[in-house]
C-alpha cells in the first residue's frame, strides 16, 4: 500500500511540474471580474506597467494566506525596486466570498483584490488548486508559474521578478 501511495505521489509531483512548465508562454486571458467594491475589471485590460504577479487564493486556504501575508511584509520594497504589482484573485464561491473583504481589510493588504466566484478566470489560467501564482511581463505573457506554497517560495518569486526586470532593460 505504501508503495502505491509513493508511486501516485511521484506521478502527481511530475504532472504538476509538467503543467507548470506548459502554463508559461501563454498570454493573460481576458475575463470580466469584480473588485471588492463590485466594479468590473477586465483582466486583459489591466493597463499596469512593469511586472505583474497574479496570485490565486481563497479565505479557506491556509497556505494561500501564508504566502500573501509573507509577500505583504516585503511588497513595499519589491515595488520600490522593481515596480511590480500584485493582484490577488479570490476563488471564494458565493458562500464564502463575503469573507474576502473582511480578511483583506483586516490584514491591510495593498494588493488589487479581484473576485472570481464562478471560477472563469481560474479555468482560463489553468488553475487546478490554490495557491497558484503567476508572473506576467509587460506584454501580458505568462513567464513564470508556481503552485502551492512553502516558506522561501517568495524569494524564488522575487528572483524571477528581478530576472524579468533585468530582461526588460
């Protein structure tokens, strides 16, 4: 039984890595979402300069909140050094989406928070589970993708942002 679980674990890890590699190189899809105030936002027309990090998360996802809270502590420095913008996309459904503003405001996140209760943007981006983080270049290309969170992953993301910034010079 342990051998079977081990084999399935290896297959799952390999397929996640394979999927992550193939998510890069795509363009950011255009989907209508709402911000926390109910205003419509088209993901294909964000008009942001510099690198953009899009992080899919949910209020019920502990690793998601750890990742975004850790980045929050570093975000001001990241913005000053790289001009990066972070967009947190909540996949909370109709039952839990009212908890999003309560959590975000309680943590004083400076991120643009978008709501994806029907999962349209999540599906368009190929997100199967959260947290799932993407790095987008100025042309709207997905240049980096990472699924899940472990302490230190924010440093890898920051290095990817720096690398992208260096390439755009």
